[in-house]
C-alpha cells in the first residue's frame, strides 16, 4: 500500500475512524478529501465510509444526526465538528439519471468504491495513511487523467450530472479526460436535459472558478454537453473570447460579468433567470455590468466615485485589468476618494427639509433631484458644502431654472 502523511483535517477526524474500528468494523477516509490530499490541494470536508450499518454507527457515537439515513449516511458530531459517515453501499436503478432507486448496504469496501464516478475519487485511505486503490486512481492522478470507474456510458447514464463534474474537474485540477470518458460524455450529453438546472448551475459556477478554466474553456465549448446549458449553444463564437481574459482573483460575479460582456448583452437578468440564479446574483451582476460598460467609456468622475460603493469600483478595476485595459489600483482609487469635496450624503450640509422650507413647496421627487444636483455642483467644486452658499444656489439657480421649465 502507498502511504501518505495525514493533514490536520484528517488528524482531527482520526479518533472517529479508530472508534469505529474498536467496535469491530472497517472505516476509511474517502472521496474528494483523499483526492485533494494526494494532489496537494487544500482539504475541506472529510468524509468517512464504513462497513458498519447506520444503526450500528448510531450505537457507537453519542451525538448523531440522521442526515441521509435511508442512503446510509449519519452525521457524527465530534469536538463540535460534523462528519458524514456512510455505510458501504451499492446502487442501481437510476431511473431519473440522477438518483439510485435502490441502495443496498454491503460490508465490502471495493464494492462501495466501484459505484463512484471517477477513479481519482475512488481511493480510500485508512487510519495509517495507507491507500486502497482498486481502480488505479493514484496512477490517474499522477498522469493527470479523468477516467470513469468502469464503463463511461454506464456511469453517465446512472447520473448525468457526472458529465458536468468531469469538465468541472478539468477546470479545477488541470486534468484531461481520457478518450473513453470523453466519448461517453459525447454519447450521453442529451441526458443532461433530465438534470435540474440548479444542479447544473452549481457545477458550472465551480467550472468558471476553476484555476485552469482558461485552458479548458475552448474544449468545454466544443463539447455537446454545452448544448444543454442556457445561453451557450448559439453563442459559442462570442464566448470564445472568455479564455483570453486574466481570470485569477476574480469572484464568480466578476466572471459572470465577463461572460455577459462577451455576449454583448446589457441586462443579464433573462439569462440568469434561465439558469435559475439567485435574486442576489442577478442584482449583483446587473449592477456590475452596468457600471463596467460605463467605465469602458470613460474614467471615473468624482461623482462616480461618490455614488458607487468602493467594493464595486474595485471589482470594475479588476475587470478592466482582466480584459487588458488600463486600470487604477486600489491605492489610486482610495487617494481619489480622499480628495472628494464630499464623501457621502450624510456629510451634505443641507437636508430635504431645508429645501422644502426655502422653496415653500411640498415634498416630492423634486427634492431628490435637487439634492443630486447640489451634490454634483459640490463635487465639481462649483459650490462649497456650506448651508448659506447652498441656499443661495437653490434660490438663485435651481428654483429659477425649475420655474422657467
């Protein structure tokens, strides 16, 4: 057996494995955490597989939660942390191309590993840091290859979302699909129609955030799989531009914004609704895209810097840098903001009540309009932020102009 030094996350979970073994059962670390440990990536959640049945697991630990007991998964609370422990199982009857209609618990580790999607995810590790690798996942990691466990057609027909995971792993890990995996994906791409758009969105956003997305973007667009994702099939030529951008350090909202820029659309709401994105994502992308287009036309004015929140301004400058345009650093922007005649509306020397008193008018939209004009005059340094000076401007300039209109 190949052996690996355990990282801190595994060490913290080690007492759980040992307690299961002390009770007479097998227990192993499995899944993405093991894969990432081998690759040298940051390890997040640690999952455990065991020969113990769900009720047997519940009998071993005092604090458990039945998070998916029908599929053999129990959440064990240890030192304030939650760990999912799943009984070895086999699956069959994937009638909806996503979930098994029948799950059978088994006592054999290899049978459990055989049901998994890719060889790189079908590696188990025991408490000593030794690997169990019946499908040569270690070799595939070394060769940077994504290969299914057994028949690619069978794996993708069982769960069509695995096809999205394959291209997502390319983007995240920099691995390449082997020939049979790619052929299986092309043969079964249409099955993606059966997968909920919310699940496809999760995988697509992980793909967008991948470290190697620029390298594999053209490959992704060439796959039939992309025919079944909103906004891509008819726009492949426009979307090819995306891989030319500098994407490191961009957030998911910023990367979405660049996609909309490639598509030359002004309002991303319709497309994001097709993806069933959250209202927050839609709102954030609309704002960022609107300000980005404005910034492409001109540099920031003082009024822009006054009105647009600093995080948005910095995001825009990251986007400008990403597409190769000249941009301002955070220091540049903060220095500009420090020189503004007024930093925010709370510092304005007058209020809407002052305007009403001076004009002897009832409240209404005119107050907001007038306050905005006052802010512009102050920021343009045509008017000092002093109450007397502003009153004089309102009475002599704004009211006169309004009455003439």
